[in-house]
C-alpha cells in the first residue's frame, strides 16, 4: 500500500498513494492568504533596522531593500493552525493569531540556528547573519520571539493565555532540540532513539503546537488540544524523516540546497544513524569512513568530489538507512492518523487534516 | 541638598544625602533569599548542557563546574518586584514569580548583548560566549527568555497573563534599546535625546516591569501598575545615568570593569553625548579627538595609555558632561519620587520604595 522510489528528487514515500495532495494547495493558500498580512503587520511593528532585516529574512525584500516575491516556504504550519481552529468548531480566522505566532517562533529559530550552525544559504539566498551580520541575526530572532508572545497575549482572553503557554512549552522543546543537535556534532555515535528525540523536539514540537493552537484559541478543551498536539507531533516526525531523506537524496533545484547537503555538513540524520545501527559489512564500512571523515579539517572535507559523497550515500542506502527512514516516515504518518481518529470533528475538516498529512510525506522540498 | 564628589569610586550623586541606604540591604537580601531558590529551580529545568552554562553565567559554578559563591549582582530588580506585590496589598511572596521572570529576561539580554558587543568579561569572569562559545550564549539566552514566560504562565491566572503581557512589552523595548545601542556605534553623532530614549528602552523598561509586575500578580488594577511602571522607568534612567558615570569614573575594584571602561569601548554614553552637545572650546576639542578615535582600528585604540583616556575623561568633565549626568540622575530620581506620590500604599511600603531609589543613585558599582 505504499510507494518508495529511489531516484533523486522523486516521490520519497507515500502512505496513501491515491491521496489527493492537490486538494492541499487551497489549504496552504488559505493559510498564506489569511496569515501573511497579519504577519507582515506584526513585523512592521519592529523598530528599524530590525523591520528591514526581518523583511529580508521572510523574503519580502531583497538585500538592497527592493520589494521581492520571496519564497515564503510551504506554509504547512499556518494551514494547520487554521484547520485546528475549525476542528474546535470555530472559524478558521480564529486560528490566525496562532498561525502568526507559530510562524514568528519558527523564524526566530531559523535566524538563530543558521548562525549557530554557520549555514550561509536559506531559500536560495544569503542567511541573515551572512547578509546583515551576527548581531542582527541574534537581535531580530529575539524580537520575533517576543513578538510571537505579544501577538497572542494582546488578545487578552484566558484562551490566549493557554495558547501562549503551549507555544512557550513548544519553544522550550525547540531550543532543547537545537541543543541536542549541536551536541551530536561533537559525538562519534548517536543512537536512533536519540536522533528521534532530537527531531521530536526540533520539528515535532512546533508542528504539534500549530496543530493545536487554533483549537485552543477557538475554545477547545485541553483533551482535544492534547490529541491534536499528538497528531502534529507525529506529523512533525514524519515531516523530518522526509526532510532527512531530501537532505541526502533531494533534488537541489527543488530543495534550494546543494547536493548531498546533510552529508557535506556531516549531519547525523536519521538515514545515517539508522545505517550505522543496522550492522553488517556496509554499515561497518560506513562507520569507518565517517569516523575518518570526522577527523578531517572542515576545509579538506568541503573539497570532496560529488563521487566521494555519492559513495557515502550509496553505503547508507545499502546498509538500509534509506529504507528505514522511508518506513519511519510512514510509521509516524500512521501514528498521526491514529491520534486524529480519537477526536470528534466534522468529516470535511478531518479529511483536510488527512490531506495535509499526506502532503507532508510526499513533498519534494 | 545634594552631594557630588569628583574622586574616582566615590559617591557619585545623591538626591537625599541623609538617606538611610543601609535600610535597603534587608530589602535586597529579602529579594535574593526569596527569589534565588525559585530561580535556581527554574534554571535546573533546562536540559544539559544548558543548565550548566546558565549556572556558570549566574555564578553558581565556576568554569570547571565546581560550586561557586558567585557575585549575583545587586538584586535591585527582585527587591523591587517583591515590594511591588506589597504595594498592591499582597504578600511579598506573590511577587516571586515576577522577580524570577524579570531576572531571567535580564540575564537573557546579558547573554546575548555580551556576544553582540564582544564583551569578554562580566562580574570579574569570562562571559558565556568567551567561556562556552557563541552557540551556547545564543541558545541559553533563548532558553532563559522562554523560561521567563513559562514561570509566569504556569500560574494560570488572568493576572499572570497580564504580567506576561507587560513583561513581553518590556522585553521588546529591551531589544529595541540594544538595536539602538548597536546603531549608535556606527554613527558619528548621537543626540542627548536619542541616548535617553535608548537608555529608557535598555534599562528603564525592565526596571519599570520589576516595579509593577508584583503588583499585577498581587491583583492591582492597570492604573496602579502603570504608575509603578512610571516610577520604575525613571528609576531605571537614574540607575543608567549613574552607570554611565561609573563607566568612566568608577573604581575598577568595585565595578569589576577596567578603568575608563566605556571610553575604551568608545561608547556614546550620557556624559559623552552631553559634553559633545554642550558647545564651547572643551566640547569642540573633545569632538575632534573622538572623531579621530573613531577612525582608528580597534587594536591601535586598545593600546592607548591610561593618560590618553584620562585626557578624554577630563575634557568630558570640563565640558560639563559629568555634572550634567549627575544632575540627570537627580532629575530622574525626582520624577520617580513624583510618580510614587500618586499611588496609594502603606507609609512603610512607600518608605522602602524611596530607600531603594536612593540606593540606586548613590551606589558605587
């Protein structure tokens, strides 16, 4: 009941091959249409030059300050937040402050993580620290984080307070995940469990918040919100498993990253740790090669040829890391579906949650 | 009715020379005693290695991880937060989560500002970015900021939501102030008004929040909280004026900074901008010297002799920058006292607010 193709840039995995992911486009579009103006107005509140730096980060202007039609990303989180409000019987608009707050926190983390990780490119452009300097990346990140709380708390309701509390909990996990990710860089071996825990924090927590924050703002009880969080958490883990596949085998034109992106960064992503944990000759050969890689200075490592990375990718695949990660995406997708089954909502809304989950696991960027 | 002495490290200014600042010590001590255990428990929630890095920052452990009797700072903010609860007729304990949240935000800003400003020393020790690297300074700063909201929001009351909203507004101003401070570095001239606005954001906002957050948690109405904020805001400006005096003429043994600290950093602090705005031969000579300084590379500038900085400090003083800043501290102190007069509270509590304000303007570190 699933497809797994192996060509670069091709569909990675789908739990429901017949899924109508085209039906997701209006959902993503609605999220963008309702959330973006409010997001832009929020960012507009920042004092100069932070407003300009933030506008650059979001892709609304280019480095020279001219208006740009930026690639605002897939907008899965805003779509989820609006849908989440509908799950509680509220209008999608009730989820808008939640969608905006989650986007602000997400982008706060991108600004800081890109600096901490030394990443120079995002969405085909220089990252903020590269273009505007480290201080602006820190400062504007801080400002977006504060703005996220401001947007929610100025609603002034008890629900808004609960929503802020959940967003704060998610943000703490996000930070924990980044701390784990950084610590993994200095370690020779990371277990599959540790990697999943890190990804649950770094990606799962905020998607969980997006999937529940609209419902909280729409008046849902804690049980409903908790179940929607669970759906979002597992969706996030599925999302990240696909991301980890794209990070090695993704098509650079679609992802906006270089070929073998995660391998170039020596990232201990799921396919890598799963391959290392698998045992057998390919796994052992991979472990030897990666241990030797880890001892090489950054410059020498960056000079590797395409073929040298291809060798590593092939070993990961032969040791079963690629298949395991595809299956993991499907497992997490299935667990998300299971959670969704235990909360009451109109069939039409449920179908949209399903479609969004399907989209996440078949996406190519 | 005021004293202004001119020797390094001596009392800088006092609006009330007869003020019993000794009576302030029990207030500061109470703030420390009640807030520190809760602060430590909050920091203990952080995942490793962030908990250790934060404990180092707070001075609870040394760089090797051994317990230390750190210099936790003056603890004016916790003392204010507790007093603020009493102003609303609540027990001082009601202000504790507010005191802890304000301290967390304050230390979040120290961690990030030290990195942005490249400051290598704080409280006689290496700053976090210097000791543990830039990534940990960013990460732990983010975590403390999130923790501040968590501590308040988990109370779960409407008052806690209002307190978080005020803290968020103060944090936004804090960030605005740091953005202004950074932008001033690249500018040749900064007006006294711009400097005051920056200091109002960077120092006034969080002291304003400390002075009102306990009252909000204790059930005070918005009018009372607003007045206490005004008291705290002007107290913060008085505090910063004294800080700016200590930054040039402070005794290094008391401040923990090098001699002529702010001059070494070419900071456009109040005495400098006031001296430059004063006009006259000393002001013009100072402007010429500082303009030439600004064109020098960092290394060359850092190699200046004590005497070269002393020449600049003398010109600032002769142009009236030192006197003006002393007077500004007294003016802000007086405005804080005026605000205090327009809120009802028991005479005993009022006397403590007065004593804290007096302490702030006569402190030597």
